C-alpha cells in the first residue's frame, strides 16, 4: 500500500550524500555502499502540524518521507541506518528501482534517558510493488504520533489488535524473526539427519518451536 501525501507537505529536495556523511562518522565501506547502491536521496515530504493540520506530540514533532532511487534492487540496511542516524526524527523510506517501490522503516523513538538521542528498532519493509499503483489517502489520525503508528503498522508484516501498543507490536515482530530463524535452523538439521532417534528429537523440538512461533504470530490480535 502506498499513501498519498498532502501537496502542502511537499519538499522534493535532493539531499547530497556528503551532507549525510558529515552528520556522523561513516566508514569507508558504507560510503562505498552509498556510491554503488544509491543514485539519489530525496526528502519528498515533511509531515508537520502546519503542513498536515494535526498537532505534534512530545515524541513525534515531524515525520519525514524520503525517496531513495537505487542503482540496484538490493539496498544494504547500513545505508538506511546512517541516514536515520543523521535525522533526529521519525522517517519513512520509499525505495525505487526499475518501476517498483518498496516502503521501509524502523521504529524510532527518543531515548528515555537522553531525549537528544534516538532508539531504533530493526527495519521492516513491504514487498516491491509497482510505482504506478494508485495511492490511498493517509489514515485519519488525532496527531502526528498516531499517524506515525499507522504508517508503521502498514509496513510491519503481522496483524495487530487495535489496543496493542506499537512498541509491543515491534517487539513481537522482532521476537518472531528470532523464532523463525530457530525454526529454519532446526528444520535444516532435521533434513540432514540420518539417525532415527535424532530425527525424532529434532521433530519434537521443531513442533515446539513452531507452536511458539504461532503463538507469537497470534499475539494480541484478539484484543
């Protein structure tokens, strides 16, 4: 799903890679990734109270929408981490390549101990979709904080209950990824195992892990 953003929020300003580098320490390896993978970085929209007509919150005073034109379909997440580190505010990325768009973001929030610093979750992304897909209006929101949550819920690939806090949903998704890796690891060992008694052991462990994964997937969706 692609959202349509208000014309009043349009910025459409190309951000030089050098400006990103100067905001913090960037290794030569990551600079090489910027050069080889990124064609252009554009600040497309800035969602602010004056541009979107809803109030800010203590944690979310602005949401920036970035377009990143790629030289190849894959983008190393270290590139996004550097851009996010340079931007002390919530960000949503629209990656573009070969007529397709992928929306990517992490959950950003101010550090409780030092609100000048930001805490970031793992990254979540949609599938690649056609850039000509019709965009839908932004969801109704009381403030920028709730709008940010709506945008993130559209990217995180699991269902959530209306009363499940975004921090809980993000944490659950991260646990699901860990559990899925455990399932894949045990399934791989089971496929290679020749001894019957070991197969039985791996089968039992796999059933347990799959049950735990299913429970995480269901989460609080019934709430």
